[in-house]
């Protein structure tokens, strides 16, 4: 059911997961709960299951879909620690037709859709979402905006050396495509055998599009009642909005 594409998380799974922002995941949880009641939900590109665990703790029946087996292994670990059940599905979000289950709710947050490399890949993923929603089902997702990529990540640099167990150097620079960015992530991991640090490095590529493109793609796929907001649904969108939040319904 999986395809061969670069799995950005294979090497970094555990280290990358340590960077999660608990406040943002609480906001994503609140955003979902404000628009839905506890139900069966597919978390598309759900990674290490941070949101999935929170939803399960609020009586949602959660399936986490992700391409990376390492991230899904972490999701199982987090579920065990929280004493909740998650269904884990290793699959490509652009093609998981072999998974026949449909859901009244599908969600996708934390830049998951921005990691799709082309607009054709994004369209394929949206068709999969539509096909795996029940009639009247809802799709909630967010993406980073061109403003975030072109302004927020312009010459972005972050260096965390406060925690010797998790030293990180993060640099962002413009990608080759319009409205794209490449994140150069380096973790410095202490190795006792050499009494020094090893560097674990990956380049993560993110791609976004203008608002009209997302709206037109959603309409093309068949979604109705498309709503867009900012700040986890708490504000209207503005020129300097960094993340768009979408609500769309399968008519």
C-alpha cells in the first residue's frame, strides 16, 4: 500500500518527535472538538500520534495514517503511555484505496499536506480524503501560507544548545519552487564510543500555494461548504496569516 518516496522522518523520528509543541497540539485538539463531537476519525499524516492520543482521550476512535513505520512505532508508544487505543495504518496519503474504511471525520495538521512535493500529489491526497469520507463527512486541515514561507522562514535560524541530550541547529532557506522552503535540520548526538558528537542531518522540503488554489482543488474534488480561518479558527484570515485552517464537507 505504500509507495517509494523520501520518508523525511525515518532517521529523525525520535529526535523530531521531541520538538513537538504541546500548546499547539492542545489548540488542534480544541479546533477539532469545536467543530465535531466524538466520532471515528482518520488522522492523515498523523506521525507520532500526538494529536491522535489527545483525541482518543476525548473518546474519539482514532486511526493514525503515516508513511513512516518509525513514527507509527512512536505513536504506539505514546498510546501505551496514555493507556488509549489507536489504529495504526502505514500508507501513502496519496494512495490508500486498499484501506476500505470510511470516516465521518478526517483531519490533517502540523504541515502534513505541505510535505507533498507537487500540486498533483496534493490533489491525489484530497481525492483519497474525499473517497474515505462518509456522505456529509468533514475534512479539517491546516497548511502554512505563502506569507509564512516567504517572510516567516526568510533567513530563519534556530539553535537549541540548552539541552545536551537534544542539541539542534535549524536553518531554513528558499526552495527551488515558488512558495517552497527547505529546512536544514541537524541534531548533535553524543556518542560514548568516540567521546564526541555525531551529526544527524536531513533536509525537509515544504510546499504551499495561494489560497485560491486550495479552494479550487477542494471544489474540483467535490467538497462543499468550504470555510477558511486563522489562529485555530479563532480569527479571520489576513495578509500576514501564517497558517490557514480549512473546514470542508463531502456533500
